[in-house]
C-alpha cells in the first residue's frame, strides 16, 4: 500500500479563492485532516457535506506550540501507515507552517511520501490589501517566537501566527523594545476575502482593542522617523561612516589607530567612574563613548580596506562560542574558577602556544600597576604564591623597612631608594590580589576621592578670602577633615 500525505492550502480567505483542483481534492477525499477548522473555506464546505477531522483540540492540550506541532506530525504519520490522506492548512502549505516542515523532514524516515498540493498564501492578498510594493523590502516573521533581534524596522514587517491576545501581547512588548508605544500598526484580517478588514491602531493598544484569530496578520510600516532609527546599530554604523566620509568631520577624518589610543584609555576610565557613581544614565553615555572608539577603529579599518565592524563582530562571536563550551558545547563548568581555567586552556590551544615562560602573554604596553597585577596572577597559577595573606602582609612590612632604611641615611642611595619604593608597590599589589581587590580600581577610587576632597578645600579657601599661601597646613587639614566628615 502506498503511504502518502498530500498537503494542500485552504487559501487566505473564502472559498472563491480555492483553485478547482484543491476544491475537488477536499470534496473527494475520505481522509482529510485540518490543522484548524476555524477558516472561512471550511465553513462553506461544511454546507456541502464536507467531512474532516481537525487538530484544534490539540492546541488546548499543550502550552508550547512545538508540542502541538509534534503531536500533529506524529498523528498524521501514524494514520498514513494505513491509508493515504490529505492534510489541509490555512494559506499555502509552505508559508508559516512549522508542522509541514517537520513532515517534510520526518515523512521519508517513516516511509511516508509527502506531497505539496498547492494553495494560495496570505502574502499576495496582504500586499494588495495594504497597497505595498514588496520590492521595497519586507520581513515575514512568526509571532509565536518573535525576538527584537529579528526586527529590521526600516523595512515592511509582517507578523503572522498572531492567534490570540496572549500572542498579541508578547508581540506588542517585543515591538516596544524598538518602537514608541504610540507607533501606528495595522491589523489585517482575512486579506483578499469578502471579510477582509484592515484596522490601524497605536502599538500600545494592540492586545486591547483587536480581536485576533487564525486569519490575522500584523503589519508594521517601515520607520521613517530619524529619531526612532537612532536605536538601530545600522544607523550608528551609517553615522560613523558619514563622519569619516568625504563630507564628514575634519577631526574624524584625520584620526588613525595610533591617534585614537589615548581616547580609548580615557573613555574606559570614565566608564569606571560612572560605575562607581551608580549613575545609570551616565554609565549609558560612557559605554556609548567606548563603543564610539570601537566603531571609529572599525571604520578606519574599512576605509583602509583591511577589516570592517562585521569582521570584528564575527571574530568576537566565534571566540565567545569556542571559549564557552560549557554553554555552547558538552564541557561542564560548575563555577567561575572552572570557567577561567577552561578559558585559559582553550586560549592556549588556539594560539598554539609553546610557552617559553609562564609570564608570556602579559602585555608590555600595560600600565605598570596593571602589569604587576597580571604578572603575579600568572605566577600564582603555577603555584608560585603564598597560601595565605599573612606572609604577603609581612613582605609589605619588610619592603617598607628597607625603604625607610634608605631614607634615614643608612645607605643614602637614591637609586636603591627608588628600587625599594618599587618593591613596596609590588608587595602591596600582591596583598590586593589576595583580597580580590583590583589595584587599578582601588587607586582610581582613591584618586577620585582626593579630587573631591581637595576641591572642597579649594572652595573653603576661596570662601575665606585669603589665598592658599596665607593658610597654614593645619588650617588646610581642618578643611580636609571637614570634607571627610561630609562623606566626600
């Protein structure tokens, strides 16, 4: 016996849209299964004595659409073992029908032939109802699994599978990540049929005013407002390219990778300051300034023909996947320490490192406070480290004593004094590492604290009417202590 499932489409609207061939197949078959009976064609065929079985009850059994489609597929494949059958879906079988795709994949494995028998999709009637030319660019997306990352808001967007108010609510919230609450969208129902309806509503009312069903498609017009497009990465890329273009900014056009180095460092420190301040708005701005530096470097690379931001993103994405096998692969990592250990091992394999020294890999260009921290971390990984903090503190005291000896004239050697001072700093970095304090961050916070308190002293001096030179150190110290009491 030939095992076959023929999949046909019921079209986008009423029975007049059915081809004669599809109509005959529906009327003449004794084994017709419908994904849903909620369709105008079915209502018309019922008047002519049409017999069928529908899968509407399966939707009520499951919380996830994937489970619904899986049960539909298994039911069809099981029943096709006994006799050929027809599976009818709204629209066209190959447009927005996940179960059909699964049947095409699993049918041959089960020894069942899967044939596509035609039908009109809802796409052409949509363009006609909205009077849209598809050459302008459009997206067709699934409302049941919509992500804001999919949205190209400068194109026409059609969102299908908006079955009910729950899906409509999720679609609304996703769109609001990119669009203003009052952005106008269109609800298109039964496009191309006598019951066709097009209703324009503000986005925030999408799930309140509109009754949605199996014949509902949401249309989101392309964004023309420049202000809305500012959230788009493509718009940022366009802005940077224009700044570096022939009619762009003279300053931006003359920048090089070398000339921008200092700005990347400065902007990074400003991000740290924003984090310390707890000011979210400031943090957003400062992170944007860091991103600006990345975008400028990428645009310079593109202008010179070496690389673009696409390659930067591709390289980063590939690295994140490779170095997180516990997320994207089979490796296990139960804590942050294991993650770091795996990361370093993968990094070593990627670079094909034949380590001459365990200290290799510490950048020579690092500021020396950071360099000391990284050198100590490298040495600690191979066991060259104290087991507790007490010896590290004793080392600080030892180095401080040696430095004091140089200053008190026991040796009186300026060169040796500088060396001993460096030893003190190195020892203090080691203590910071034991306490999981990043020395650069700690010193940054202290610098900021000094600035705040000294500015308070300046304000008090100015208010006194006397210049700094006429204040004793004791008086200035009193101002400093006031600043401390005020929490500056």
